[in-house]
C-alpha cells in the first residue's frame, strides 16, 4: 500500500522559507506523478505544483510561481516543495498526492491522485 508522509511545515515569519518533504513508500515511485495541494480554513483545496514521473518535468501554479519550486529525487523516493518569501496568505495545510500516470503528465486536479498524505501545517505570521 502506497503511503505518503509530509514533513517540514511550521511557523515562520513573513518573508521566511520552508522546505516541505513528501516521502513515498509502499509502491514503485517511478510510476507516480507527485503533486502538492494546500487548503486554508474555510477555503477549497488549491493546486500548488506537481512533478511528473520524469523529474525534469514540473509545474508550479501561477499564484506562487517565482516563490515556490518543486523537485523530485528518485533515489530517495522523495519530492520537495521549497517555499520562499512566504506570505500570510500561504498559511494552509499542505498535502502531497501520488497519481499513477504517464511519464510526462502533470495532474492539476485532485481526482487524478490515488493516494494522499496527512498533510503538514504551514503558518506564516509575525
């Protein structure tokens, strides 16, 4: 059974940085695209970014482009989401999902993902 475990969240001041980690286990990592989503209280889940099975193919949502980057380490079965220049509106629970798909596909919608982690909380506040 595929399992995803997120880590790296926390409380950070505006302008700060965090690196979130999504650790994959229980399946063949190479068969899955990995995406990050976030959900703030009272708001719908929002796509943040995703990386295809090929680590050189990724997408970051326009709203965070230039501040967030995503990377994939196939040797460690891990995907990272680097959060820079954080703003209070970035406060949310960040989840990663794994979707079995083609090598170049970058799913943007939650229904394309088969497995989810429990999430890691990011709070941006002074």
